[in-house]
């Protein structure tokens, strides 16, 4: 784990410095061949070679959304495309015809048939897809984001698979602390579907709000519900209208495009929204009014894509192959390096300054503050919060 984190950080920093066109048949390698012959078997068999640009063919596959979803798919697409453009690699993306494992499997089959040998797939929905296809294509590298061991249904990762999961509870915790310290006492959590990643975000948010309320000697109120889908619609907007008109001040909208329902309802009454996964301020404020987005609970999707693709290019795939790694905090002093964080666009104020946030990050990193990742309870509980749990809206 420590080796992965170190490599991940190093790769993120040097990503722009290396070209995808490095060749394993360089003059330096040829000149050194005699010297290599005298090294130990271990030394000569554990080195991987770099991958030429002409050999590295990257395909991104969407889950059930599109590359314009302003969330997981879009961020992953943009990161993979940026890497390919910067390094001269082949790149395309595939969108399944519908939301089912057979349709996602069909896109894997098509990508491989088209000659792509690195597949990047965002979202838990790819668990079954990986399990069904990875062993069929041992020469293809599978990079799956937010796919946990539980999503794989017992499938044991082969050497051609890497999956990354994230400590959403910490990002949610930061957002909950920020909301309460910034003066909001009537909160809402609107999740997409009640899948583990969304639940961790929500339970972390409740923990952070409760701890911040305890620090201030108050209690907060939290409406809590899932839309049971990852997009907004009239029914969910109507539920959000009820929340905001009933006094809710800010809603953490956690699940792809479901933020549209929260933001639409918030805009009617001067309410606020907290974004998720990426910095959604530009998207939400641009569509619904400047200043509506308080902060966003973010994951380092782009950094993960950049670094793992760099590892493949540079011959370091062995550092990741066959592993599922849970990414969270890697720095106590530079929050921007962490794989769960709040953005610089957060609406800092006297109650919660950027310095306060930095101190909180350090406390969580060092263990002075603990955030539970236990989501076994059917609904969240908290000492300093009155929680109105409403289950699924639809």
C-alpha cells in the first residue's frame, strides 16, 4: 500500500514530463545488454519495459451515463483523453446501449475487437463486467474505478486488473463539518442509489455535521433520503421543494446528475447545494445561480487515471496489477494531494477558513479525528443531529 501511494503521488507530479513514445529498444538498453547479462536472475526478470505509443491503445467505457454527465463518466473521460493527447496514444470511448451487464460486456468485446488493450471503466456497475471479461482477455489491462471487492461477486482479480476505491466517508465528513461550521443547521442529504459509495458519503456527512455541532454546543437537523436513481426529475425536485420550503438550508446532492433536482429547488428559495465527486461549483452555479454551491466532496478520479496510465506506459503495471486499493489521505500538509478532499472553491468564511480545513485534514490524517467507514446500519445515527430518514423517494 505504501509503495502504491508513493508511486501514485510521484506519477501525478511527473505525469507531464514523460512521453508515451518511449521504446523498450533504446540504444541505451542495447549498449547495456552485456552488463545486464551478469546481473542476478531476480534483477533481470522483474524489470518491465516501457510501452511505445503505437502499442498503447486506451478505451474508456461509460457505465449507464454519458461523457457529459458532469460527474464520474465525464471526469474519467477527460482524464483519459488528456493523457492520450499529451502522450500521443490512441484513444476512444464506448457507450453501452443500456444499463445492464450484458450491454457493458458487449462494449468490452467491441473495444478489444477494435484493438484497444487498456480499458478504463468508472463505477461500481462494472464489477460484474470485469468478472465476466477479464480472464477472457489476459493481454488487456482493466482499470476499474470505484469497483470494490464486493462488486466483483467473488471474482479474484487477475494480473491484468486493477481497481481503485475511495474513502468517501472522509470527503463526506469534511463537507459535513464545513456546512455546520459555516453556519448551516438545517441540512439535507440526497443520495442517488443506496450503493456503498453513496452510503459512505452520507454517513460521513452525518458524522462531520454531528461532530461540528458538538464543537459548537448545538444540535442540527438533517433530512436524509435517496432518489433511487442517478439523475434528477420532477418527483425528486418536488421532494427537494418540500425540504427547502420547510427550512432546509443546504443539501448534499450525492449521485451523478441528481444534483439538478436539489439545485433547481434551492434556486427558488435562495438555498444552497454541496456537490460530489468533482468540483461542481462551475456546473451548478453556472446553471442555477452564482454562489449556490457551498463546496464539493471530491474524489481524485483524474489523478488515479493519470497515474495508472503512466504506470502502464512506464512499465510499472506490476505495482498495481491484481490489486484493489482504497485511496484516501496521503498528505497531512498538502490537502490538494489527497484522493478525498474539498476544493479550493469552497465558500470559506470566519466560521470555517481554509486554515481550519487544513488543520482538520491533518487531524484526520494523524488519527486525532476518526471517521468511521461502517455502513452496516440501515440508516445513519448521530449524537448531535436529529435525522429525518426518508428512505427512497422513488
